[in-house]
C-alpha cells in the first residue's frame, strides 16, 4: 500500500497536508524545518517499527513532542482499497478503517548504527522475508501451546506427588501384615474358639478397609467439584456486567451481545450450583460411609476384646492387622490413581515434545527463508557486499530465560548459564529434566554433578516452559569487500557501514520505503552512482519517501514530487509541493540545496576553468 496523503493537526507542523506521488518523493529544506519530524510522524501514525532498540524510544518521544496535543492522519491505498489511519498524541495504537501494510522507515541514526546490532541486522533481513507475519503467528501459537502443556504437566506432577505420598511404605506394610498373620495363626492353634472369632474379625476388617477406600475416593471427588464451584462462583461474583451505553450516543454496539453475555453468566452461576451440589452429595455420602465404618470399628473392637480374653495378645495382633490392612487398601487404591497419572504424564510429555518439534519446524522454515533472502541480496549486491546467515548464533534470549528460571535457587548461576547456553539446547535440557540425568548434563556442560543435580531439581520444581520456548536466534553477517578481503560490518568505518546498510535497504521493493537523510557519511561519488542507480531502479517497484540535503537525490534520482519544508521559527510548513520539473521545485532545489543560482554558476565556471 502507498501513502497517498498525510495530514497533521496541532503541534509544530499544524496544517501540514501533502498528497504524495507513487514513485520518488523528496523532502528538502534547511535544518530545523521539520523534514525528520514528518518522517517520524508517519512512523508514529502507522505504528511502523524501529530497527534498533535505541532508536525506538527516541522516535516516540520525537513524534509526541512535535505533535503536542494534536493528531496525524494518513490515507493509504492500493489498486483496490483505501484505508484511513489516525493516531492522536498519547494514544497507544492507531485507529484504522481497515487493514494496511506498514511501511519500512529508517532514521538517519538507524542507517548509521543498524549494522552494529545483532538484532538490528536480523530485523533488517526479516524485512525481506516473505510470509514473516504468518511465521510469527505460527511461532506464537506453538509457544502458547507449549506453555499450556507445561502448565498441565506441572499440575499433574504436583497431583501425583500428593497421591504418591506414603506409597513407599507398601512393602514394609505387607511384610508387617505377613508377620501379624503368622502370629494370628499361632494364637488360633492355642484356642479352639479363636478361629471363628478371627474369621468374624477378618470379615469386619475387609468391610472397614473397603469403606476407607470409598471414603477416600469421595473426598477427592468432593474437593475437585468444590474447586470448580468456587472458581465459577468467584468469576460470577466478580462480574460487573457489560458497560453501560447512553442511547444519546447512538446505536448500542453491544446490543446483541448483552443478552447473550447475561445468559452465559447465569449459566455459569447455575453450573457453579450444580458443582456445589455434586460436592455436597459426595461429602454427604462420605459421612454416611464414615458412620457405618465407625459402627463396624466398634464391632471389631468388641470382637478383638473377646479374642484377647481367649488368648493374651491376640487382640492386639488383630487390631494391628486391621489397621495395616486398612492402610494397604487405601494405598493400593491411590496407587491405581498414581498409575493413571503416570500414563497421563507420558501423554502430556509426548504432546509437549510434538509441539516443541512444531516450534522448531517453524523456526527452521524461517531460517531457510532467511538463507534464501541472504543469497538473493548477495547476488544482487555482488561482489561489493555479501550477506550470510548462521543458524543458532544469538544466545541472549536463552541465557535470559535461564537466568530468570534460576533466580532464588541459591546457586551462583552466572557462569552456569554461560556453560549451559553454549553446550545444551533448550530441548536437550528438557530431556535431562524428564530423566533427571544430572550425570550426563554434568559431563556435557563440564560442571560438578551436585550442581547439575540441584539445577535439574530447581527447574523441575519451578517449571522450564520459558527456557524451552526461548529462541536461539540466527546470526546475520553483512560484509563489505575491502581490497581483496571481506570485512564484517561491525569492523567498518561509519561511511562504509552506511554504504552496506543503505545498499541493502534500497533492495526493498514490496513496501513503501521511507529514509531520513541517507547521504550522511557517504561521499557524493557513491551517491551519484550506486545510490542514485538503486533509487531509479526501485521507483518502478514501489513508493519511496526520502528527506535529504543532497541535490543529487531529487535531480539525478528523477523525483516525482519535491516537497520543500520551511519554518518561521515557531512552526514548520510546506513552501513548495511540485513535480521536479516545475519552476518552483527547480528554484527550491537551486536555492536550498545548491546555495542559489549564483553559487551554482560559480562552481560550474570553476570546474570548466580547471578542467583536467
């Protein structure tokens, strides 16, 4: 989409109203007349991103200061649609009449410094990647899915730990039961009527154990149902309804939604009551079972007393046996649930791993597209400029996620994070957590085994979702042919750096491109040859808006529109807005950019006189 019209109300540029051309638009004027302000207001109005984190805050502050309490409106169009975008000072986001494609905006400082930042180079390259928004959406969806399943795993593991409490005593309890049964058999041998009483006691004991198991099931169910009831009730009670609408303001935008919303809230309240009823019924049934069990326990005590009268010590053995058997029955019931939780955890981890694979596939596809773009740019700018992409070259986000995850662990994690990010991928770390394989982790990361064990324990208890989804970004290298060798952009002078970045920026053809004063640090020879050639080639492919002090850009670039900015000291405004060949535009370029006709003629005469 091209920018058709820009209007500014309020602030330094109050009254600005310009209709732009499809091709090359050039903003000229003395310093302080508002050229940069126009560009930053376009960025602000359309919420176009900055390309370095340092420039982002400055751009927003610049736009807000220039706009004061005003607003900026932009009309954008393609062959089919026209979209109006408005944003007032202080608004978080623009208001748009439809979807629009954001232009690429580059400030003077971004051109100068973009190459020094890993993230900046990556964002510059990503501007060329097709389907980038779709990939970002797929990545966000995969990340959300991974976080969700990690949450489920955490809840399931906590539930399993709670249910598994005491299961390690099963073996000892079974041995105790075996010994107690042997003692009971000895007691039966010494009393003729003891066998009948022991048989009666065994039946009562089995009934007590079965009741205890049922009571446990009902108690857990009642707790779960009550949680649902409390959650739904809390949401319903905290609801203040749909915001009111004054009929004087016109048709209610929520007219259809209001009854549906009220109905859903009422259904939520009714559902909460049904869950509450379920919890109450389960609690009541449990109390009934408890009363019956208490009665059977009284019966068991009576029988044990009779047993004790028959053989000294037999009653104590019977009581201990009853207690042990009841406890075993409860533990066996819980063990079945634990086994079910283990199966669920296996399924959840499988689902998690599948989503991690999906995330990795999205990132791999993005890397492949970045590689293709880098090859295309290198081919277009060969042999002077070369662009390459290395997979897994930026560890900052991964390191930050690990650092945050290890806060409060009591471990000195600065060196530990460095060792892990260089040696262990997030996916590998998850496998170590699942298996608790601290020995292998210690070997790979070259850290002591006790530190590896503490690390895995802390991540297991506190969750590792943020670590797993952390991106190890690709690294983009941009190089300039200097003599016979290529030098990376970080090692170039400011002028050479601008040469590389501007050459790449001008390869954009699919979106409106806006550049503020690209000529700084560049010599006129480079501008007159390379930059002008790129501008003229690009004109046929998309709109270009450039602010400049260099006359070569509008004149040799064949500007379709020249906009001269001027200022009275208090406000900036448009002095000239004409085609390049219009006399007013020619005068503006001659006076503002060449120092006037006399200065231009004197230079021409000097060149003629000293012609080589």
